[in-house]
C-alpha cells in the first residue's frame, strides 16, 4: 500500500526513529508488539466496547444545511466534537492506554498543546487507575486554563514547559527528556508524530473516523466516497484519521489546512508545508520550520493545537506526493469561520477545527459536490479567546 509505512517506519523519505540509545528498548518493545496487540481479538473487543459505551461512538455525520446553502455544495460535518472529552483525541488515548496495559506499564506521560490530548490522557488514566504526568507549555497553560483544571481534577500532574515559546514543541521536548530519565514509563504521544511506530499507531487508532465516515456516507447519500475531505493539520492526527480509509481513493480530494497565524510571510505562522524544509524533529524525519542553521523556527497560531513547527511524516509524504492539497488559514479567517458556523448551525467549533472551515470561501465548490469537514473538537476551551472577538 503506497501510503502505509515500510518496516522501518518510513513513508517515502519521511519517518523513521531518530532516538537516543536509552530510549531504544522502549520504542523497540512497542514496535515489536503494537500491531499484534491492535489486531488481537482481546484488544478489539475492549477497544470497540469503550468507543461505543464510554466515548459515545459512532460520532454523527451531520448535514449542515445552512452552510451548504451558503457555499453551494452538500457539506457534512463529522462531529468529533461530540466525543467524550470534546475532541477526536480520545480515540487515540483509549487505544494507547490498552496497549500500555498489555505491555504491563503503570505510569503514563503525555504532551499537550490545546489541552485536549492532556485531558483525554488524564481521562483514560483515571479510567484505568494509572499514574499520569502531562507536560504543557507555560503559554498554553495560561490560554487553556479550563483544560488544565480538568486534567488536575482527573488526577494528572501537569508540569509546565518554560523553555522556547513555552508551547507544544517545548512540552514535547520536556516529555522526551522525562522519558529518557524514566524509561519505565509509557509515553502516550498525542499525534501522528514522533519515532516509529507512533505515527502509524496513532493513525490506525484515529482511522475509526474515516471508517465510520464511509458507512455513514453510504447510508445518507448512497455513495461511501465524498468528493472532498477537509481537516486541520498541526501534527495531524485528526486529518490522518479522516483521510486514512480514503488514501488510496485518488478521486477523493484531501485538503489539509494549516495555521497561517498572522500571515504565511509574517514571521508569525505555523504553515509548515510552505515554510518548512526536510529535517528531524522529536524522533522523526519530516518537514519542519527551521533556520539556515537547522534550528527550529518558533511557530505561532491563535490555536494552541496547531502551533507545532512540523507535521507528521505521513502528511509530509502526502504533501510531497501531492496526494493531499495543503492550504492555510490565518487567525482572523479562523475566527470568522468559527463565528459563521456558530451562527448558521448552532455549533461552536474548536479554534483548530475553525481553520478547516475557513478554507470554504477559497474553494470553487459546485452544487453536485459532497464535502466532509472533520470537526475535530468543540469550542468550550476557546471561549476566552472567542469572547475577545464577540463584536464580530
């Protein structure tokens, strides 16, 4: 399969496992066991049972009638915002916590940006009675206070990352440092990033999104393939899940939307595919924002979940092969799209998801087209930001 990683975890030239020697046993243990665990009858039974009865899956595929009327196409929203914990992140944390238990792990660490992955990790650790430590950038702790409170209420220890831009990249750095010092822990990565096998494992766990999408589209339209799927991309787990079962369906257009921040050329952006070059970050060879000396360029976005300086290796490969079209949306475009969805459909999206919605005016949509937008999360966590722009 063209868009699956090879045995060394490479999608074309992207991927691999660039890790310190001390972490090799941890990553090797996971690499040797994850597929066997995921495909086992025991795992599948417990995973699907928890997704149904705990998470609330399948998430609805909602026909957004007023949005469709405005843009002249049939637009569906895949409602990941209705999952328990408020985003797609829980699909992955439920799966990884079961894998960690199969491996006999008792202490879990995680990184988080917008806090949704941190909340989802703290949630499943509480569910399974496991110790949980979450690393979060000091900047993100301030702008995502409700999610920090949720994590603490769920029993997680939240450790601030105080270096660099004090956001997601720095939280990931701190988590990896901690992992090196505490190799007995299980690192529950939140996106399709990091050393192999994490990008593939997270994509497989998030693939439930497109698996459901196919069945729901068939039921509602008679055709399991839409014309276009749109999803926001930071590291890229929600997009990987929404695209997964359509990767080989070349007639389905895949649109990945990055955060342009204050503008792609403003110096305050996170549009990795346009600004990045090939390099290594957090254990994986991919496309990332870096200067002439190979130092990471600090990304920026109004959305805490999208200001990551790289993309997952699968997305780097999709960009290089042109299987996916990479677009971007600025802070102001995302805010405008969020208020538009709220006022036309009565749904408040996460700022991350608003970036996916923001490209609708930039597409030449036709009446006979079916579009699916992956609404990756709900906007509760972003209300403080939205409230500053209510005059819109």
